[in-house]
C-alpha cells in the first residue's frame, strides 16, 4: 500500500481528542450519606460497570471515525484492488507532434503517423481514471494549439483530438513540452502524467539538451511517457529550395530560378523530372536530373518568362511517389513588372556624356543599344542638380544621387515621402559632396541615410588601395559571388572612399553592411525606410575613385540594387510555414477590413490593418500549410498574393540515435516505440498508482458515525 498524500497521516494525532474529551467528561458521583442508599449499593455497582463498558465502546467508535478520516485524507492506494471507479485520479498533458513529418506514411502502415498518434492519444484518454483532468496540445515549432489548461471534460478533449490535423510546420517539441510541464507543476494533483507522441525524427528534438534537462528536473512529480511512432523510410526525394535569382522579374524577359532537389533516401535516385509551372500551368518540358546520390542534393538552373504583370504563382514539382508527398513540390510568388524607371541626379555632368558622373550608371541600368531602350524593362533619366528639385518623382521607382553636393532643404519632405511610400534612394559620394549636409540633414535630421560620412580612406600615399572582401558574401546584394563560377569582387581596386560610420545613427530602421573592404570597413550600407529602401556607397559611381564601374560585376550590382528596391514593398511575400506574414501599407489602410484566403481552403480569415510608425501594417500568424495565400483589402480594393514553404528539415527522416534514446529512457517513466494503442494503455495502467481506498474509508467512517449516534442515544436512555 502507498499513500498519495502521506502528510495527512499526521492527522492520526487527532486520535487523542476523543480520549481527552472522555477523560474530561468522565461521569463523577458525589457521595452523599443516605441511610436508604445501602439498599441500592449492589445495583449501583452493577450499573457503573455497564456504563464504563458503554463509554469504552463509544470512545473506540469515535477514535475509529477520526482515524478513518485521517487515513482517507492521506489517500492510500493499493494494487490488489482493481477498479476503474476507484483508480487514482491524475492530471495528464498529452502532446501530439503535429509537424509536417507526421504526414509521412511508413512502408508497413496504411495511414500516416499523425493518424496513428491520434489513435494512441484516444487510447490514453480512454485509460484515464474517472475524475482525471487532461490537456491536449498539438505541438510543432511552437507551444502548440489545442487545450492548454487541463480539463475534466474528457468529451471535449476527444472532440479536440478528432478535429485536429497535422500542419506543414517544422518540428521543435521543446516549446510544447516546456509549456506542458509548467502547467502540470501549477496543478495540485498528486499524480501528474506527461505523454509525448511523436515520430522520433531528429528534427523534432533539435533542442534535445533542453528537453532532456526539463524532463529530468520534472520527473520527481511528473511521470513522462514518450511514444515514438515513426520508422525510417527507405527513400524520400524532396524539393528543398526554389529561389528567384534574377533581381528584376520583367514581363517577356527571362527570369532565372534555382531549384534544389535533395535525396534523403538510402539509394541513388535517377532520372528525376523537375516540372516548372506558372499559375498551375506547366511550362515547357521537364528538366531531367540524371542522378542524385543518397544523402546529396542537386541544384538546377531554369528560366521562365512572365507574360503578364502582377503576382504570378511559380511552382516546381517532381513526379514521384514516396513516403512524404507535400515536399514533392514547392511554390513561390513573383511580381512581374512592365517597366520601371530610375532618376539619375548628376552632380558633375562633364563636357560630354562619357565624362558624366552617371554615365556608367545609366549604361548599367539600360545595357542595350539606343534603338532598344524603349522596349527594355528598365529606364533611366538623367537630370542635373539644378533640375532635381523641380522634377516630378511620381514616374520613378528609385533616385540615384551621384556626387551631388547638396540640394535645397525645402525639397527634403518630398524626398522623404518618396522613400517612405516605397521608392528607393541610392547615394554615391565624390569630390563634390558636402559631407556636412549629408550627415546633418539626411542622416541625423531625416534619418534617411543609414550611415554618416567620415574621413576619406585610405591614407594618401603610393600603393595604398582598398580591396573588397574576397569571400563571405552574406547579403543578397552580393551573394551571387559565393559561386566561384561568378568570379570575385576582390579584384576591384578602390583608391579613395569615405569611411561609413554606423555609430550614433538616428535612423529608426536597422542599417546593414552589405559589402565590406578586406580591412573590415563598410563599402556599401543599406537600410529600410518606411516602405522604401536606401543604399549608401562609400565610393564613386564613376572611375574617379575606383574601377568598379568598368568591372563585369558593376551591372549585376546595379541591377540587384534596383531589384531590391522594386521588391522591397513585396518583401515577405515568400515566407516559411509557421512564420508571421507582415504587409506594410499606406495610412489609408488603417482600420480597414481585409481577408486572408488559402488556395486549398474554401474559408477565409478576416483581419484588419493596424497603425504603425510608417503607415499601416497587417499581420497574420496562422500560416500552417504550404502553398499560395491571398490578402485582399476591400476599401480601396487591392489583392496581394504570397506563398508559404515547408521547412526542408522535415523532409529528412533521420531518427534519434540509440544514445539519445537511451538518455530519454533515463529521464522518462516509460519510453515506447510502437504503433499499437493497446500496448500504450497497458503500460500506463501498470505504471499508475493503484485503486484509491479513501471512498471506502469514508463510507466506513460514515457508517460508524451512524452507529455511534445510535448507540449514544441508546446508552443515554434511562434504565
């Protein structure tokens, strides 16, 4: 026999109370000398012995009542009595892994892992003793949905379980486990049970050390039961990446895409067909990947052409039947443009066009013969600094300031509004610029520039040049040169440059160094400003201070700068499942109703735009499935598409190692690898405390109380 509340055994000390009361209330007789009393002496002695017996009977009954109540309060349990009605009540928390890998079908199973997990969880609910409470958490890479606070309504828990489904989210069980343990610790129940049902894939245990530490610390008062339902499949091919590589997606122009296919199987995969589609319509013939060895990836480059402007759904699919179907395709959204124009402000026009400060910029933006400039998807107009303040900015998407000394401060609000509304500002310095104007007005006052212009570097002297970093291109502006086939930027020679200081910046938007020199100083800095973007270069746009404009890298850098400006407003239209979709908009959106719809669901979610520092913002965090979503603002009407992609780690079927499993056996009450629900319920029944005897003890105490009352009345009657 064991006790669930042994501290209440101290209640046995209350047995002294009836004894003390008995001693204090013993029947006392006053002796009176009375001659006739001697005739009753014999009868009195006989009655006195009877009354003592009666008092002892009542005393023992009262002591038994106190003892039984104290014993019941200590909640004794026993294994020899099997009764579900008397089974020890407990508080349980059931965690079901609802990540994408749970949709995998193992070879020997006709249903996916999540369906198996549902059956096991249902059996756990059926095995709970009457009066128990339980929570039901569907955990992926968050603390999970479902019923977080334990409820005694088992019917509600069953309905939640029945309505649940696996998501396309990535796996991270730690938030759900930590949340469940915290909730259980706050419950007064003496028996606590944590049941974790997952597939055992290593990706779900990415915070393995934190999970085992939490389970180990909680095992004093919480019994953890871990159930693994997954097996390692022999093969799985997945599209693990689909990226747009052409910075500007223009109508009727080739758009370069990169598609990565990974073989997570155990044998080489051959002749894999990769089919591209636009708006669900296949384009061209499939690209064939001849072979992908086990555990390796292959990336193909493919081109598409957009026939219409606006949002386009681009998908890549491999036609293969394997254990996990959702990773056989991947989708992104691209917004095509007809034509975008840039305004080039020339701070030093020169005597002829070739001596102009913007000569190389204009030819990089529009690298076609004059007869083709009208049909090219980019346009560039040159103006002098004198004409800049009077130029209408409505026709342009970006402004390039090339060695511009300054401009009237009255024009500053128009420039700020242009960038805040989604335009771009690109600044190239030179001998003409007034560094004080840029630092005081554009950097400190307006916060437009992400950095302040410092001293000119390097120190003048023969042979002193700045070399651009040779590797580690982490910013999208220059990540092209991580591919050795694209060449290197380290052959660019810079004779003069301004030191760009990011310290004490007043720009509310975080500045990022896009490119550095080999000595660590910043060569290019960028930041977001409202809905727009700002780039700040440290050297000139012509060959006065450096030779970048005559290097092959200049054209892709300029196009990537312009492309990132064009796509800034569409930043975040391609996100991962589980992330929050955020869309910035103009102030006219504030408090306006909008709907989010998913391509594979007939229902839509209603949301509203909130005010933020730069206008309006819409946030939506219920992205649980991969595919295409649509955001519709109803007044004024606007439709925006975005995509959500699954975590590639979910495609990797690698399981926990034997050493990791052994550690989990140490920190849990039970560790099972099975798909049989009956095996789970049998194991739980064996490990749980036996039947509780307190109802029986209270019943006996009640019966004795009734007996004591009856005898008290009977004994008190006159005889």
